[in-house]
C-alpha cells in the first residue's frame, strides 16, 4: 500500500472513530470499546475492499458484510455514513426513539445493512447462507463478516464454521476481532476460547493472523483470502479494545458505556490531534 | 375408509413437485428421511443442503440465503425447529422479515414412541408470538400441499406444522381452495362451534356426528392458519352458535385455543372450552392410546361441547 492510500485510510478510520464517539455520547449508551477495536478493519472493508454502491444499497451484485458482533454497530454506522449511505448528521440520533439507527444492526430500516444482527453467534450463519446463495446464483460477490472474540464462545459459531468448510465457501471471509476483553473481563479468564487460530484451522478454514490496526497487514490478509480456493478464510486480527481513545484502551469497563461530556471532549481532541499528524 | 397419508409425506411430495415450478432450496438437519425432504433431494440434488445436526446454524444460513434473494425451506422436527432454534427464528429470520419457510414435522403427541423429548406441544405458542410470522397447521395431505404452495407465494417468514402419523385424507384435491388466514366451515351447525386445527379436524367431524345423535347441532370450522387467525369467521360463529370448543394437538396454553379465546373475548365473549394437552409433557406409546390418554379425542370434544352448551344458559 502506498503512503498516500495508507494515510487516507488512517484519516477515514479516525473519522469513523469520531463518529463512534458522537453516536455513543449522544445516545448515552452503546458499545464504544469493541467499535473502536474493529474500526480500522471496517474502514478498510468499505473504503478499499468491498464493491458496494451507496446510492444503490440493495444492488444485487454487491459484496456483503455481516457484523456478527452486532453491538459494535457504531463503527459500521459511522463507516456507512462516511461512505455516503446516509447523512453523517444522523449519527447523533443513534439509539433515539425516532431514529432508524437502532441499537443493533437493522437490515429492514438502515441503508447498507445487509443483515440484522446483535444476538451473538448468528451473523456468521447468515454470512454462510449469503455465500452459499452467491455460489448457487453464480454471482461473483464476496461475503465478509466480523466476529468478536467473546462471541466465539457461542456454539453456533462452530456450527457455522463447520458448514462453511463443508460447503467450501471460499467466497466467505470472516475476521475475528481479538481485543481480548469481554464484559466480565479477559476472554481467557471468563471462558477461554483460545487457541482460535488452531481451532479454525481444525475446522477446515484458512487462517491468517494479523495486527488489526495495521492497514498493510489488513490489505495483505484480504488479498490473500481472495486467492484461497475451496475453503473459507478467517483473519484473526489482534486488536486493542478502545483503540484510539487513550482512556478507553484495554479497559473492559468501556465495553458498553458512554463517555460523559468531559470524556467525550477529550476523546474528540485526541482523535483530532491524531488526524493533524497524518 | 379414507386413504391415510401423513402430512409430512405430503410436505415432502409438495417440495419435490414445487421444486420444478418455483426456485426453492431446501435445508435439513440430518432428518431428511424422517421429514421427507428426501423426496426433494432425490429430484433436486443441487438445491438440497444438509446442515448436519445443527439447527441453530441451519436457520441462520437460511436467513442469509433469503437475504440474498432465495426462497429457502428448512426442516427438522418441530421440537428442534421451533424449540431449539426459536431465537434464530426470531432474530435472524423474523426480525428482518426474511423469506424463510420452516417446515416442522413430527409435531405433537402423534410422534408416539419417541416420547416427551420429541413431542413438541409448544411450537404453535412459540411461533405465533413472533411478529410477522405466518403459522399453519394442515389437517391432511391435500391441505398440506396447498399450504406449501401458499407459503412459497407468500413473501415473509412462514411456520408450517406437519405430523408423523398417517391421517385420513379429508379434502378433495380436485376441488380444494386454500388461502392463508382463512378458516373454512366444514359443516354447518347452530348450537355450538367446534374450531379445530391439524389432526384434530378429523376428531371434530366425528364429534359432530356424535353430538347430532344427541340432538346437538355443531358447526365445524377448520383453521389451518393459526396466525393470522380468521377473526371474522370465528366471531360470526360465536355470534351464531353462542359457544365454542377448540381442538388442537398442542398444549391448551398459548396455542390455537388460546388464539381463539383471545379473539372472542374481544369480539364476542361466549363460553370457549379448549381441547388439547393440559399443562403436561407427553410420554412414549402408540398413537391411539396416547390420543386417549391426553384427551385428544372426539369424545372429549363431545363432552366439552355439551358443557359449553350448558354454560350458555
């Protein structure tokens, strides 16, 4: 990736992070920690990887994205708004009674949302169904999904993992946002799901381990996934929960809590200062 | 003696038949021989996908396929479709209003020898609480086939309940009309209405003859569609006959009888007595003695009808 492209993605990701803070601050609720950890990957998907049309969100041949870790939709909504699927000013209505921006992704009402999700473990199954449908319809679109590390404790994830390998869904690429923290603490202490790379390999997936905040590694992983034939790919992305907002980084407490006014102002200042350095 | 065909047999045949007419795909969870989706698989092997014993994932996969424009049918036993995968049906299928058709077989006590773990007596209650879900419970093979085609033509999620045991063919295939949401008066009557669904429709017709012998005139209504329920037909029947007995192969809690009572307590409050399994689990056994043991009989309908008529005064 050339330095201009990298800088543009970093800038867009910082704007997505500003959107995340705006959403959860104005909602006085929501899930900033895991939204910030997946922000770089979602930014890459929508601004460098996926073939989508903001003016035609239901375009038949589009690439699909299912946010299986649906509670981190502030990142997805911010990216969709940056991309032009809906107005950026709507982000501040997130979770409000008269807003279409529901607390978890709502396919029926939000432009650009390919699947409703939020009940953990279910999104990856839907992504499998879309990938299977793509093959049946001889479509060339690809299907992307993002899982949480805590989410991998759900049995349905492994039912879906079996299905995807069994039906050789090489048009499916999942990313697992390994930020290491869930509501009750470290994933390895709450209910240790590791080693996730070995587990997915054992289930028949091609596995790539990367730093989920390094755009060069993200790009290389998604490019590699497209070359894999006969099996689905899992990108195991090591990330920092709360990434980009200093006081939220690596704190389980920021899984599902909104910042107060001072905290919000500090987060915005930090992200703007970061953008200045780019 | 009428020909006997299990509704699951008719379901499998209908899938195979309509697979030539409509662009449907079918998922099963290692029960294709039992749910009879095997018939579809034989004729349309490229459109059949076994999901293994993983019902939760199967519902999610079907939701995704529907989101990508396909018309997927999913099949398992009612216990594992409506029961185990309830939340996947609610959140992945129904919340986004996806075009998934759930064909649940082996519903109710007529599962027989497999016993309580497999005798789902709660599926109608579970499914009809979900917003936007159409719930159908065909009474015979003719109605089962019609329900499958209606489900294909309906846009949105549908739950269909089929039985394991062979049941008499009640309706004439050559002269059969079916519409989602419409109940059908099978026999006129003026003293009491028997509203029945599924395998209990046959018992309702037998009960009507028994009641006639005692000078009681019973109207019989077949409600294949439990949601949306036919409010107009049930309300008119309540107004004209003054009392109602419901009959279903399901718990009296939350199912068809509850749905009828919910309507009538708002539109025409008359005595409504329910025939169904009481607040109990099933058990192993042959089908006829099980039906006797749990009160799923024409005689129980007759007894309740007489009580209902007495309550009018």
